[in-house]
């Protein structure tokens, strides 16, 4: 089911009491805590992990190969509210880490620092991996639509990760795919992902080269446990989102994709089986050779924010 409705602006009234205002208190200066973080760590051969800022994926790096070559199977990123990871293998899918604390936790997740039996698929004090992705577009992964055929981003001749920045104002990294063979053509892709403080999501900027002009960008939201897609128009942005007990352990999770309205070509749904992309609500976005296409993904996990326990609490945090 797909529901569309217009946004209703809210009028907020602020009341102040009469009388003299108290003198403001002066807080003791404290060391600023980081509010964004990128974690990419490679196995060191002795059961530990070494953080890296650049990596080229080896051709024999297959999905879910044990032992893992990277701490969380690829790069992970977070702010004080939410975290994500991308499988740096032929899946190229994005997963969600729900957080129950504002500390930067992903440096330790999946390591012995949190105990010998630590498993980020189990609920812990910091949070957990909350999403089942499968062969869907997960949490804003990408693919292409060419004619009537859909293609999930897969193996390329060369795949490279590089961290761009990490700090209090935001963190960014870029993935470069060279020589993706798809539908009889060879494409290169630059995929930049960034996260800022205070949001519940991240931003993707996708740039393809080698396009013929009939391609459209696909991104979307896994719908393994959802039967309703909500859509809105907010000024110059298009919004689509789902809400319900869609996280692991049947926890409530809201997920949203937003993009400039001028770039949106349409929406749809991929069935649970029978194609390279399954169980996904998708949006089609314009592509032009060598020019960036940008969209955002938002995730609201109820155990991390009680406001997400009601559907009305999630749309306010979509950006």
C-alpha cells in the first residue's frame, strides 16, 4: 500500500514568564566529544583490527567469507544518534546500527574490547545491528534501472575506499568503482557518503561516468516487514518512508529516503523474489553522465529514541 499526503505546517508558540530573568550559569569548560565517526578496520592476522583510511578491495573478497577481512565487513559511519555500515563486497548493501548511547561506539563494535563473545547482532548496552537486508536495497543502497530491467550494484574491476574527513562538523568517505559491467556497458562510479552531527541519517552523492543516457539511479528501503509506503512533498524535496516493527527483535523502525523533487522520476516496489533486487520500495532518480545525483537516508529506531514509538514522531526527524 502506498499513501500520499501533504504536510501541514505547525505553528509553535513560545511563552516566557514575566519578571527578572536569573543570571545565566557558567559551565566549566569540557573537552569536546566527537559527534561523527568513520570506522574502517582491516584484520591484523592475530585476531585484532587495524584502522585504515584507504583500501582497495581484493578480487577474492567474497560476501560473508570467514574470517572477515574488515571489522564490520566494510566501512561504518555514525553520529551521536545512529550508525550505518556498507558491505565492501559484491553485495554493496547498507545496513543500520541502532544506538542506545550518544558515544562514538563503532570503533569497538565487533571487537574483543566489548568482550570475547561480543556480537553486534545481539542487543547490547550501546545498541545493535537492527536490519535484515538480504538482496534488497537495504538502507539506501544503489542500483540502476535500464529500460524495464533493474540491476543491483555488483562487482567491478576495481573497488576502492578512501576516508575524506572526520570531525565535529561531519565525516565523509568515498567509494570508487571502476569497470562495472552492466547491460552490455562498462561504467565507473564515484559514491560519496557523509554524515553530520544532530541528524538521524546520512547523505549519498552518486556520480556515474560512461552512461549512454537511458539509465536511472535506483535507491530505496527494504520492505521485508512493511506493507505501507508513505510519500510526501516538502517544499522542493520528495519524501518516502516506512514505519513499523521492521527492526530485528520486532522493534519499531522508521526508514526514509528524500531527494530533490526535480530529480524524482517515480517510485515502485520490487517483489520478495524473482529479480536481482528484491523486497524493496524504490525511487527512480535522474542520472546524467559525470554529474552528481544526491539523496538522503534517515533511520529512526525506537529503542534509541522513545519519540519513534509513535509514527508521528518519525517524520519530524526526516531530513
